[in-house]
C-alpha cells in the first residue's frame, strides 16, 4: 500500500487553486484524491483496508482516514474521515459510501454514492487514471445538481463547475460572521477555470429569488433575480477580474436606501489578493435615476468596505427620491414629498462609514404633499467632512412652514460631522422678518438635536392668520424668541416666548411640541396675556363692540392635533382707568354663552333704547377636561355667576346660568354668535 499511497498523495497534493471558497470544488478534490488512491490499490484481494493519518492540500485537509474496499460480485466502498477541514470549517466523522464501485485498470466509477457531512448528499464520480480526468456530481435535492469536471492537458488542469438550481444558502457556513446570509435563492450556470501560474477563469450565472439579511436587520433583500458574468486572470498571488451584473427584479434594503425595479446594471473591474478586493473602476447605472462611478476596496476577512468613492453628475433628484429614498422613508415626515431638481455628488467612505462629501445642488425643490413644509429653488455647494470644519453656502428662493410662506435668503453654513451651524440670518416672513441669531445642531450616534435663538419683527396678523387658515385677526405681531431646542421629535422653548398683539403682550411659557410634523402633534404650555385692547379683539371676532382692556391666563394648555383637550383659562378686566363700554350686540352674544337673562331684560325694558352700556368688570373662566367646560365668572350669585358687572349710566349686569357646557357645544355657540345676522340660540 505504500506505493499506492504515494501515487495518490501526489495527485491529491496538486495545487488546484480555483474557487477556494467553493464547497463543490473542495468536495470534488477530496473525492477524486481518494478515488485515485483506491484505483491504484485495486488488486486481487477480496478486501482491502485503508488507513491514512493525514492528507493536506491547499483546498482541504483530512485526518484519521480509514476505509474498506470489498470485492465480489459487487464492489463496495465505505470510507470514514475523522476530521475534515474545509475553508476554516471543521467537520467530524465524514463518511463516503458507494454500494456499487465499477473499476478496471483505467477507470474507477461510482454512480450511486453518498457523502454524509452529517447530512447525506448523493454523489457520483468517475475517475480515469489514464487521462487524469474526472467528473464529480452532487445532488443535494431532486432538482439541484453541482457538477465538477476536470481534464489534464499537458501540465495544465482545467475545471468546469456546472450548477443547476444550486441553493445559495449552502455557502453560509463559509461566509464571515456578521455578514449578510442568504436564506433563499438559487444559482444556475457555469464557471470555468484552467491553469496554475497565469490561471484564467470565467463564468456566467443566473441568480433567482435570492433573499438575504444580516443580524442587525439593516441589510436585506427579497426575490432578487440577476444575471452575472465575469472573467479573471491570475498574476502571481493576485487576480485581475471584471464582472457585469444585471438586476432583473427584486427588492433591496441597504440602510438607508431601498431599491426595487429592473434594468439596473453594475460593471466593475479590479484585483483580488489574499488581503482583499480592489475596485479600480466601476459604473452603477440605476434605471431612471442616473449613473455613478465607483472605486474602492473591501477587506476579505470581514467583507467590510475599507475605502470607497461614489460619484454622480447631474443626478435626477426626483427619480432618486421616488425610486430609492421614498420607500425607506415611509411613515416619516419625509415619506410623502414632491421633489424636483438635480445634484452632483462625490461621496467618500472609509471602514464602512461616510467620511467626506461634496454636493452641488441645482434648483432643488422639496414640497410636502400635506402642506406642512416646502423649500423652493435651492442652489449652492455643500462640502462636508466627518472630522474637519467646512464652509457651505446656499441660496433659497423661498418656501413655507405650516402654510406660512417665507421669502428668499442666503444660507451660509459651517459643517463638521453631524454638526451644522449658522448665524445672523434674516428670513422674509410675510410682511415682517424672522431673525435667527444662532442656529446649531449637535449629537452623537443616532441622537440628533438642534437649537436656535431669534425674533420676529412686526408682521401683519391678518396675513398670518389667513395663511394659517384660522379666524382672521387684525393688528401686528412681534416676538422675541429665546432658545428653542429640538431632540427626539420634541421641540421645546427654553424660556418665555414674547408676542406683541392687540396692543398688549402675550407670554408663552413651558412650551413643548411633540411630533410637530407627525400625524398626531401634541402641544403643551401656559399663556399669559396682559392689557389686550378689547376693541381690537371684539372687532376681530365680530362679537359686538367693547372698549376696555383685559388680562387672560391659560394654564395647563394641551392641544392634540391642534385641538384643545385640556386647559384652565380665565379672562378678567385689566387694572387701571380706561373707558369701559359694551354694546347691545356684545351683551346678547355674551348672554348666549352663559344664559339669556340679560338679553331678555334689555328687550323688556327701557334699556333697549341704548346702544351701549357701562360696566365695571368683565370676567369669564373655563376649565376644560374630558370634553366638558366648567364655567365661572367674576363672582357667584344664586342664579349662577356674573360675567359682566355693571357700572356707570346706563349699566347692565350679564349673568351666566350653565355651569357645565360641552366643549363642542360651546364652540358651536361661539360660531353662531360671531356670524353676522344670526340671532343667539340658547339651549
């Protein structure tokens, strides 16, 4: 047996380096090596025992090999390998059996063998000792076959791997840990290899219904079908290669991008060495979107991007959004936009992360289909670096936020990583100006936040309320904006927000707005209003005529979807000396809110001849909770509560009788009394 073993070992040790990661070629090398060994051992004995301590080749190593070849009417083979190492994976007690071995002086064949790994895989092989050619096929499933054929011409050996419906998940054990793992899909096609030094390889493969994911869930694919062809040539320890991939169908999520459709192509060329893969030139063409040029390198050990650049010129931003970004942004504030414009992009990655980018923006417009925000005519350049301070300059023609339009302005930016800063901005807002003294973002990881301070120069309340689609108010609004911050979908005002309106002052405190651009925004806070001119207020709301001044406090205000669900509010006359008059129309409207006693008294007495009346105090309160408003006034009386307390000549008292009123009913009353030519209806 020693001479036989030496012959077989020579065949096994031949360096067959193509497809070093392909399990079919490794199994083939193992089986053929054993077949050569057995073929040289065919003698007239009834039974041959085989024991080998170790076989080692570039493709595999095997320890503790033992087997029996039995001769008779039917020759059988039963071989066991104690440990089999394939590509860093260790298999124990591997068994090869063949119930019918056909052999002669030139050929050894097994048509119905099995390889147990430990799962049993049907195997067939034919080995010719004369031509040194062989064919090995594996059929793990009824419709799946992996076939390796090899010929030796002179000193050059060639291999052809033919795959029919090969399951891609069979490669999972050989993929680096933490990378994307196929869980479904098949491969059909051929791969050819020839030579040792100066070897060449080429292949054409069709991938069908590929599905994969990684442990983090940030990279996944479903029902992907593609065609792949490649060729490669070896120079010493390096392979030069070229490949072309045509995407035919399927869905791919590679955070933050989502891609679907068909007709996308990827053409790349580069080198492969023991350390990694280098892409010297590449072109990615996304159908309907644009083309990207690619360069970079990938570490083989981790399958991670070591470095890469991605460039595109005149990229169609509308197509980029609709085809790649929109599906990934579904359910967010950016999930339903109209986008137009173009951009040039130059992106650099290192160790799997973006480190630098240069973006040229050309007439970019972004408009939310729900009219929450819009940007029009954005132009400029944005250089960015993860670790270096960069200066960008943009010009915006205009836009709107919550349907409030603003005009064009220059936007200088300082960027570094996720930090962005600008200052001294003057943004035209209606007929006034929004000033931003300082705006800055900060954060770590996925936590992002921003803050700014500024103010609003006087602008028309009529224009503002018309834009908001609420009751038209008259007068002007001016405000001082303290520090406003945003973090985790929550906007907070750190301090008091001051407004000048109705010739008085409004202070907003403890303001918190959650999910401002979401489906269910929630606003909480407190309001203090001082010295509001009643004449301006009542004329604005067509409430009748009242002169004087009022103070108002709203504590614990809570709005959900911009509708009040809870507050404790009180309105009262301001302190001080000033004219205090109320018209009949105002009396009747106030009466409609709390009771009809005053209106009826006017109609039954001489007071009906007077247009206005004097008063000394006005007071009304409403505590809203659970859809019910608990009402009160200046003071309580047996009949109810006092809303207007008379004073001067002539004077009148207005009482309220309903202590608890449904909020919807109260709003309905307000709507009726503020409409012209509508008489109050008291329930």
